[in-house]
C-alpha cells in the first residue's frame, strides 16, 4: 500500500514519516472536535465530547511538554489522563497510522513520569498495566496502594494479572472489612477468586455483588461461567439468560450460552438464542444456517 499523503510504500494508509510529523504538530492526533463548536469544556471533568477548543488546548500543552518546556504538575496529570482516555476511546485511529498500537499509552507514560506525586504514579501504573506490563505496574503500586481506594482496586487487578490471587484477596478483604457495600471491590474480589480456579467461592462472591446490585449484568454473566465450570448447566443457562435480559447486546454472554446449548445438543434452543442475537443486531446468519443443518440431522 502507498501512503495517502506522500506516496511512499507503507503498511498503513499513513506512513511512519507522515504519522510522526502529524504527531509532532498534534500529539493527540485528532485536531478537530467531535462537534462543530469553538467552545471549550472543563477538561478536568473527563468530558465525553471534546470541542475544538479542548483539543487545541490538549495539543498545545502536549507539544510544549514534548518540546521540553516545564509545565505545572496538574497539566502533566491532565495530559496523562487524556492520553489514557484516548487510548481507550480512540485507539482505532491508530489503525490508519504507522505509530504503533501503544502510541497513546506511551504518551500517557511520558506525561505521568514528568510529575512526581501519587496520582501521577497511579496514572503511570495504569498506562503500564494497559500496555500489558503488569509487573512494572505492580512495582509502582506497591508503594502507594494504601493511599487511595482506586489505587488499591487497580493494585488488586494487577496482582491477579501477575498470578498473585492470594495477595489480591488479602487487599480486597482488608478494604471490604471497612466498606462492606463497595460493589466494585466485591466484583474484583470475585474476579480474583475466579482467576484462582475456585468457582464455588467465586460464585458466592458474585452473588454478593448481585445482592448489592441486582442489575449488574457482568456479575450475572460471571456467575453463569462459575456454574458452567462446576457443571451446573441449568443454573448457568439461567444466569447467562439474565445477563442477556439486563444487557441485550452482551456478546460474551450469548457466546457462553450458545456453547452450553451446542455442547448439550440443545440445537432448537441454540437456534432460538441465535434468532434473538439477530434481533439484537448481531451478524449470525452463517451460524444460524450451521445450527439449522444440525436440527435437520
Ligand atoms: Zn507518508
């Protein structure tokens, strides 16, 4: 493929040279707001919509920082926070530019490392974790996790990713002793138990989440997986169906339900489920044909 800007041979529509030149002028890559307006919002509030003025401010500050200018600590924090957000929301832009998939995460790390306070360390730990470097993330959080609820929550997840479930559970337990009704902590606790392979206790922990928040579709889904792993098919199917009822476009829940139905030879119900998926907007025509063929057999 040839670069659409300069015509050089490139593996993506915009070659490395052109992409780097764009990144130099506009470190956040986007330079136009998502709505037509010159307005500026309060960037500190992590807005869903970015106005021209917001992007202009982000790009200008980022350019200064990358050019070696000294910024206020809060500015580094804001830039790092937005680079993380851009990674989560706008990574798909990177499909068109030869900048590497972790461009925004690298940016987040760069900004976070310019500031020295705990929040900056927390942002740095997030950027490492999301880039798949859970060990670096653990080292950073080791020293600060006790300072803030969110740090402890991330620390637990990082420990689970590093296979240290027991330690993660200890940390969650310690926090839950004082904050029994924190749904997110219960949910993370359940994930840690699930990762350790103890599906019976994990199921109980997901039930605790559901006692506090009965519409939590992920907990219904995860409870379904626990029951599936324990061979309790009926309960698993019910739990997965509840997850789907709460979130009608929950792809993983449909997939888990279908895998049980197919494994158990329940092709008619699999067909019903696929038709529901189709109604929900999933492209499942080929799968429907496959299962229909099995029903006829
Ligand atoms: Zn080019």
